[in-house]
C-alpha cells in the first residue's frame, strides 16, 4: 500500500476485547484496507497479550479513558463493552470529536439512545450501531424471499436464538441487572427485534414472557415476545439460554408458501475457530443446513445466502471517507432503528 493510501486510512480504536472485540470488530477492521487498527483497550492482561500477538503494532491500553486520551490521533472508536457503559463512553467519544460504533444494545434505555443521536447530529459526528445480524446469511435469504414475493402475503414470522448454556458465561453478565443491560432480551433479543422491524415495519409488543431459569441469572434467560406489526404480520420471537432442543431459526408462513430454516449463521464460529473474513469460504454455510421452501408435500431445499458481516465496515468506511455527516451515503445502521428496538424492550418489560 502506498504512503498516501496508508495515511488516508480511518484510524480506529476498539474498546473491549472479549467476544465482541476479538471475534467481530478487530478481525473485520483489520481485514478492511480502509481502516488501520491502532488501539485495543482491555483491562485484562491476558487479552492485552493476545491482542498484541494477533495484531503486531497495535497499542494496548487498559480502558476507554485511555483511548479518549489518544483522541487526537484517532478517527473512530468502536465500543464492544458491557451495555451499561455504551451511553457514557459513546457520549464522551462524540464530545472528543470521534465517530462512534456502538455494539448492541445501543444503550440501556431508548432515551439514552435518542440523546446520543441528537448529540451526534449537533456535533456533526457519524454514529452507528453494530447490528451485525442484518448480514447473517439466513436473514439475507429471508429478506430475498420477501422481496421476491415467493411466500405470498406473510402472516406469521417466527424467529429464534436458542442455546444450551446452563451457566452464565461472563462475570459482568452474572452481576448485571436489567438497568445494566443484563439478560437475554438485551443480548439476543435486540437482534431478533431489529430483524423483525426491518422485515415487517413498525409494531408493538402485545405479549411478553420474561423468565429467569438459571440459578445465577438475575434478569431473564428465557423470553418469548409477540410483536404485532402495523403491516398485519405477527412476529413470534424466542430467545433462550437453557434450551435442550432448539427449534427452527426461522419459520415464515405466507399465503403461498412457507420457509423453515434450522441452524445458525456460520460467521462467528468460523472466526472463533481461527478463520478470517478474507477467506474464500468465510460466510458460506454447509449445504446440509439449507432451508425448506414451499408447502408440505411440495418442499424444495433453498441454499442460504453467504453471510456478510464485512459489509458493515465497508459501508461505514464509505460514509466516513466521503465526508462523514456531510455525505449523502448511508451509515450501515441508522441508530434510529435500534432506538425503536429499545422502545419495544421497554414495552415488553411493562407487560411481563
């Protein structure tokens, strides 16, 4: 790469190097030539060592405050930290003159999310939310089916994230309350709600079951929501961390046909296993997990679209490089959408 090209890269810091930072953000940023991964913040000494080993030349610092002290040498901050920190860190980063990516959930209240949007607009900074599952291969497949009209009039949308995880895996999750953004509704639920709103438009939660099954769960780990969309579609959404037998990832029922899909998008496990976003097979699902399209007795296997998490950072780079907020190009995720998701979560808590 030429010196000019290197100097035009978006200088980036990733705050947090747990699952989010190490599996999603850092690999995607490092693989995109529009960015330079300059700083990784984590207070864990082992993670600092791992980050420095995987990304030679990266500067490791202990926390977000240390990143903000380097703001003059940065363009973008990516927040992969626990939910309760999203609002204060994003606010401080915007005020320091940086563009900001916030992991989901955007904030722990819709009011906080809206305040960040207003602040970013006033300061002329780019703000977006990492709703990466908009680029899951199976979601892209559902989206294509709806756009093509092969299902007819959709009446019911069923979507699940179910796992067998009998113990709370992270210390902060074990201690987090709902006010801290704890629980599976804030975690996996933000993805399910975001996808449902994207596919079928605005809606309201009309039924909510929020349960805590695991002995050390403080908030919720077994949830079921019904969202009634203004379009007439009803979304049934399950999220469960103590599920011994998982249901289909999607079941979409229309007037002409249905679509049923099992399994989960392969991008996350592929990176965890040591693969990279630039690999030829990245995002390609094993054909055995192909969904079924049609009606009982007349079912066809439908190959899953290739997953595309790198699209998030490609779209963001185009936006920033084209002048940021002055550009007519879109951000990868308009933060107004995640605010609507937070409003639905707030509705669910009043019903449960």
